[in-house]
């Protein structure tokens, strides 16, 4: 496995592979890798000749300075994990390499980016689009892999690729959970033992709500989740929305669409966590 820090080194390596007709995958990450990332990389390795993993904590997608400062950075451990799962190239650039000058591009993915994370984290998806498009231009991957935990991000990246006509196949991969149900996230390492225990309420409530939804209305199911979170000391709900999985707009009744997904964001202490659950997918 090669670790490179510049776009030039990366391009030189990839040009050789491309000349040999090899397919190239990109798994974009912000490091602090866990089994969720490992599952994306394993899939990329299985489906492509060459797998590039980028490790870059992208400053332009953080709307909170403290969040950026506290974001875990563990490049050495990340490289060990990536070597073990068969990645070929790690691209770990410095901020100046990706942003030699300010990126002033403004994207609009309305209405996908005006709701949920887009509403609560202004500028977040613009920053995600800036960095992911730069990575796509640098790597020119045939396929790129993203986790469904960031459900809205996945929809926005698909839309970005459509708008910019970037010839890459976007592959969404299922959420990976800890044995006790907590969705894997780099941010979980920031939770104290007590907060980690409290955070379990999120996945437990979402799974219970699946059963509840069988015999209750959408509004009742939404309240069921909201009440369970609000009744747990130490959890502070930002939003729980049940949306059409394609448009990301809230729906009022189960019959309103074929693809209904519940998306949640909350603070557990000072750590912001997200998760989601699919109620139905008849597409
Ligand atoms: O999902 C993430 O880790 C980031 O948003 C991404 C896609 C790597 C862009 O920085």
C-alpha cells in the first residue's frame, strides 16, 4: 500500500494503472476509521482493480470550529486498518494541497440540501460537494463508495455527480452497527462510557419504531421516536423526520411514497450523532 500526500504523486500512480486498463475505486473518508469504513473499502477492493482511500478532515464542511478542532485524527492507525483490508493507495493531503486558494464555488442541491443536515448545518453540504468534487477530479474513479448512515450526503453526492456530469458510479453501502446496535461513527470515540450507554437509545428506539409503525400512523411513529429521545436525560434531539428517501422531503402519511426513511440527529452530551432507518422500500 502506498501513502501519498500530493495530487501529482497520486496522478502518477493512477496513470500507470489506468494505462493498464485497471478499474479504480475511491473511498473518501475523514479518517478515524472504523469497521464501517472497512466495509466500504472491502467492497471497493472486491469490485475494482485499484482502491484509493482518501483521508482528509475537510475544513470547509465544518460549520462549528470546535467540531473541526476536536475531530479525531489517527492517520497511523488508519493506515494499519487500510493495509489490512487491502487498500492500494492512501491519499492523505494537507489542507493547502486541497485548498491552495479559497474554494468559492457555491452549489445548490435544492430541495435536497435545504432540509435536515442542510438546515441545521448551514454550508455543510457545500463543503462536502467542494471536497468530493475535488477528489473526483484528482482520482477520476470509476466507482466511489459512501455509507448510507450519511443518508442525505449520499443523495446529495448523487445529485452533484448528475449536475457536474462526472462519470463515476456512486455506490451506497449499508450502515454498519456495533453489536449492541449503535451506528458506527468516528464521533463515537468522543463519547464517555456513560454517553456511549445513553447513545444506545437511538438505535433501540429506531428499531422499536419499525414494529410500532406496523400498526400506527406516521405522525404517531414520529412522536414515538421523539418522545423516547426527549425522555432520555443527556440526549438532545435536533430533528427526527420521516422523509421520502428520494426527495428527502417530509411525508405525512405512510401511503405518501414507496420509500420512507426516518432520519435522526441529536446531541449526546457535546457529540452530535446521526442515524436512520428504512420503514419501507418498495421501489
Ligand atoms: O462522510 C464523510 O466522511 C465526509 O463527509 C466525506 C464524504 C469524506 C467528505 O469529506
